[in-house]
């Protein structure tokens, strides 16, 4: 029996799956760099962008999010507060 014949179904299935792509880590790093370069305006901009996205999703029926806060209303409140702090800090500097 050759080595290929001895591999079995389990190993062939595992070999077909592509490796995990850690895209979120690249996104987080990009957001961190933009925030570092642009400062509070980036925080306010990302908060507003997130708020608009969650608002639209909430209006379409999303009530539980994959976000750590889980409840969409809490996520909206968090993003609104973050946007307000970002705008306050940007105007103040």
C-alpha cells in the first residue's frame, strides 16, 4: 500500500480546506494607523460610519450583533458616544 492510499478520507478533507485568513487583523491595523495619523477626526469618522451601518441594520431587523455588546441598541449608543467624544476632541485641539 502506498502512502497516498493510506491517507484516508479525513486527511483529504483537511487538505482541501484553505488556511484561515486573518483579514480582521489587517483591518484593525489599518484603522489603528489611520486613527494615529488623523487623530480624533478618524475616531469620529469611523464612529459615524459604524453608527450608520448599525442603524440601517437595526431598521432591517438586526437585534443581536456579533459585537461584544450584543444588543444593537447598546452598540448604537456606544458608537454615538464615541462619535461625540471624537468630534469634541477634534474641535478642541
